[in-house]
C-alpha cells in the first residue's frame, strides 16, 4: 500500500518515466582531470552514450510514441550539440545535471553555484528555455543545492529518496517537488564496471539486471504508484540490454493503464495536487 496515494490523469493506474542521464565522458574527465583525456578506453565508453545509444533510444521512443526525460551536464551538451538537437527535435525534456558531473560535496557551495550557473546558461542558450528539473551527480544534493533550485524557480528535483511517490520538499528557501530515485532502479549496480572511478561490480546479464526494474514496475503497478528508472545510455542503451527493456516497455504500453510522461509533466501534476503530497523537510534545522 501507499501512505499518500496520488490519483493520476485520465484514469491511468500508475505513472512511469524512463530517465536517462547522458553523462558521456564527463565522468572520466571529471574523475581524472589531469589525464582523463588520455584514457581513451573510458572516454570511448562514455562517448558511446550520446553517439550510439541515444539515437537508438530516440528511435524506440519515436516508434512507441513516447516523450521522456534526459538529464545532461552542460559540458556534455556543449560537446555533443547534435545529441541535444535530436533529443529536443523529438520533443523530449532535458534537465539540469551539473556542469561536468562534479559532486556538489566535493567543493564549496560558492564553487557549486558557479558551476550550476554555467550549466544553466548552456541550457538556456542551447534549448531556448530554462530547465524545470534537476538531478544531482551521484544524487548528492546538498541544502545549498536545494536552496539554489528553489531560488532559480525550478519545479522539481530528482535526487532524494524519502518516498516512492512524488513528494513535497520544504526548505527554508521555499518548496520543490521531489521525484524520488532509488539505487534499486539505477543501472550502475547491475551494469557498470568502471575501474578508473573505483566502481567495480560483477556485470549482470541483460535480462537478469533489468528484471529488478521490472519487479519494481510490477509493485508500483499493483498499488498505483510511480516508476522511474535512472538509466545511462552507455550502460542500458547497449544493444542487448536495450532490447530487453524495449520489449518490456512495449508490454507495459499494451495494457493502456500506465501514464508514461516526461518528469516535467509528472511534477506539474504533483504540483497541481500539492495538498495530497507527503511533505519532507530539508535544510537548516531539519534532522
Ligand atoms: Zn550522472
């Protein structure tokens, strides 16, 4: 059961959003700033995302009539402008995901504000609009980050994990809709093997790894919940893994009772039903 059920539009039973964080080679360049550009294997693993996987994912979405959300660091947008153009042309949302995937906890809040602003300028210049949503690198939102999102008029954050449904995040600066991720719906644990950044996991078979996401979907479907996998093109956009997930999406669409939407629309719906949301507090004075 869900403590604070949220009715979905058009009588749909549940809400679903497949989100892709297009981190590309920002990961290795940020993790190894001195020599990351010389490490061609991890650079190439990242480059696979915007150049090979994203076009494949966009083709699936086009065929199935889906509009979804991508999060992109500003540096990745500037490095891969054709990818940005293809995503926008197909009507998908692009959310703010830092400048070059810097962990907000790895430097001062002043430095974070500078990097955040730099990425925001890139969004406005390349998309013609301000992003409505944000996801922190490695989910590491800080009270300073949340205050900045509120101050900049963002509609939602998607980094914190205090519920399974959209909830209302209150902070000294105001409030924000939170669309909660979870490590159980993230593709790093089953699929990432990235020695240079110290992430060494036994890589699971495609259907084995994606089965966990499907079980999360089934549980959400049963109670009218919210399903939001946090995926990365260089991991789940690979041929065999995407084939498994693509077939599952086709099945999920057949039932006709799932509201697949970009996060912006789901956050807007949550905002319109603000009084039904659970409230969680962050920032000064919060536990
Ligand atoms: Zn990321």
